[in-house]
C-alpha cells in the first residue's frame, strides 16, 4: 500500500509541477504562484472541514492534509524553479 501511495504522490507532484511550469512560462511567475497558494488553501480547508465536522484530532488531520497537499506544494515549487532556471 505504501508503494501505491508513493507512486500517486510522485505522479501528483509531476503533474502539478508541469502545470506550474506551463503557467509560469505562459503567464509569468507571479500568476503561477496561484498553484502553490491553492494547494495551501486546500490543505487548510481539509483541516478545517475535518475538525469542524467530525471532531478528529487536529494534529492527525494536519498530518493527513500535509501528506495530500505536500506533493502539490513540492511539484509547484519545482515547476516554478525550473521555469525560472530556463528564463536565465
């Protein structure tokens, strides 16, 4: 099961990195910052929703949200870094 989750996380990071790279190349790095901001907002919303609806432990929910949104953030940062590196 861990291998499948790792494969999904890597695939998510690659797809989000590609999207962030494409947005940065086409519209500029300022507009590409929308991708990591959306990932952070998704993590915050997941934590808020889980705590308010089911009353789970906040640290467990935060860990789960970071496991889900972490690859998005990593992919977005890598995509932006590659786009910036290519501009030079």
